[in-house]
C-alpha cells in the first residue's frame, strides 16, 4: 500500500482536562498506525507538548495550520492547532474552556470530512458537563455528529472482540427511553445493523433484538405490552425484507448467547442495557462507532477519567483499537 492509498484519519483531542492528550501521545508511539494510515490530531498542540513529560514520550509535536502541511511521519505527532486553551489548564477539572474546545475540535473534523479532506474521525472522550458549560447543549459526540452532518437515522454501536451492540436510544433517562422507543425506530436500527455489518463483510448478519422488560415481557406478564407494540412489528417488518432478525428476547441471556457465537450483533433498547455487557468485557477493548453517518467515526469506549488525568497512567489500548477500526471502515483511496 502506498502512502497515497492510506486513509487520512483525524483524531480529535476531546476534553483536554481529561486523559485524551495522554492516550493520543501513547497511541501514536506505535509505528504500525503510520504504516496503515495517515493520522493527525485536531486540538491544541501545547496540551500534547505538555503531556510528553507526563507519559515519558520522546515524540515530536508539530503544529500545523492545514492538512497540506502534514508529512505523516512516525515519531512526529502533527496537530492541526486550534489554540483554544490556556497553557495552565488544570487536569481533572470541569471547565467551560475545555468543553468548548472539545466541541470546536469535532466541528473542525466534521468540516474537513464534509470537504472530503479526511477519510475518518477518531474521537478522544469529552465531558458532557464541560460541554454544557461551554455552551453546547448536546448529550454527547453522537448527537453533535448527527446534527452537523444533517443525519436523522443514526445509532451508536459498541464493538468489542466478541460482542457488537447497537442502540435504539442512548443518552436519555430510562423513563424517557421507554417512551421514545417505537416500532419504526426499532426497525430503522435493525436495518442500520444489517447494512453496517454487510459493509463489514457479513453476508447475512444474524441480528438479535432485546426486549424492554424482564424476560422480554414474558407474554404480557411484565410491563404494559411494550414488546408487542414497539418491538414485534419492527422485527416482523425486517424479516419480511429478508433481514435475519429475531426477537424480542430476554436481555439477561441474550448477551451471553451472542458472545458464545449464536448472533453477530445485539439491538439494545437503551443505554445501560447495551453498554453494561460490553464494558464488562473490558474498557480497553471496546470501541464506539456512530453508524448511519456520511462519514466514519470511531471512538474510545470510556470517559475522560478526570480522576487519573495528568498522571500518565491512562490506557491507550481502546484508542488504538478505535484507530484500527477507523482504518478498516474508512473508504479506500485510489
């Protein structure tokens, strides 16, 4: 593969008061990343420079003002420097400056993607409280990406080595989630799961759909008929289109069965129903992928970890896995 064929991947720094700068500097020590793609960072170069000593890095941080200036050479971390943060930004503290900067990094990445100047976005974590303090009232990355790309049908997919989970609802309260779930939304997420896995090489993805209530309602014993109203019609519609979907099935056994190999992906109804099982498998192994967007976006599946930020002990493996999946999913250049 020549350098011209390698995908260009923008890594957004996320909330710089968290572990984002540290895991970026750790991950980009791996020469294999440069062998497979052309990575650069969108953020503040001074924060990357600042954490060099924290993580014991000998990488060179180079500030650039455009992608055209990037050489994408191992040993050099090139940063499209938006210069939004003070030099003494404290680690582990929620701040409006860091929240606004995290938004601006992502906004810049989306702009570059819309201009076809990059092939994928890989995001370090942001902090929702800081994001809101910075004046950006979004639940998280996924919703920002959807709005700024004009995407209506999208979903969050978590991917671990033995488990993939896609969500019908994500960053809303449980009561609101149950209200928001409807047959059309469940059908659209089943279809997104099917299309996403087909693009990844699955000829006929095996999709299992969680119930909302314990034991998937157990024929009306639990709940108020949510499975019959909100899920069964969606599964049946998908099946009529030739999609290999089954459900609703009890969530307490479904994830075990999927890890065992019975299914390729789980459709979860709400945030914790899907996130919990993936994170039990290990935070360092999980990757967050937004599906349905016109651009590829992957992310670490952990937060800003303010409690350990600035200590140099954050694990970069989830970021490296997110980069690997971004490389795999990015459109191939010719």
